[in-house]
C-alpha cells in the first residue's frame, strides 16, 4: 500500500486482499483483513505503544473488533510499514488453519 500510495482492501488494479494472498503461498477461502494507518505519529512513543494504538483502534471499531475476535480465527499475519513522512501502515490478516488438511480453510 505504501509503495503504491493507496490505503484500501482493494489495490489500484482492483484486486482484493483475498486474491493477493495466494501469490504469497497463503490459500484460504475466508480471510479477514484489518487495516490502519497512523500519520505523523508521536516520535517519542515506543514500538509497543504504537502497536497498542493500532490494536486499540481496531478494537474500538465494531467491524474490526468482530474480525479480530472471531472464534474460528487461528492464524494471524501482521504487516507494518513505515514511510519517510512518517506514516505507519498496519495490516492484520486473520484466518483459520485446518490442521487435518494442513491448509488454511473456512
């Protein structure tokens, strides 16, 4: 997102996050994505404090909270990217992993 200057679940090519994940080896029919960006963060905050801001932001939003707390989620991938401005991009991908099949699933 930062490199291509967009902030959305759909990239400028029209691909949704669920379509992009298989390109990186992750296959699942159900994946929730939480996004957050923080512009010009206070520079004296620790990494832990910035991470807490991201999680608190998601928990304060009913839709993002629901995605984070879904009972069947067993996998989570977190992405963080900081630009020179500075601007911080946070991404959380949430899914279920089927241990019997050794593959992500619903």
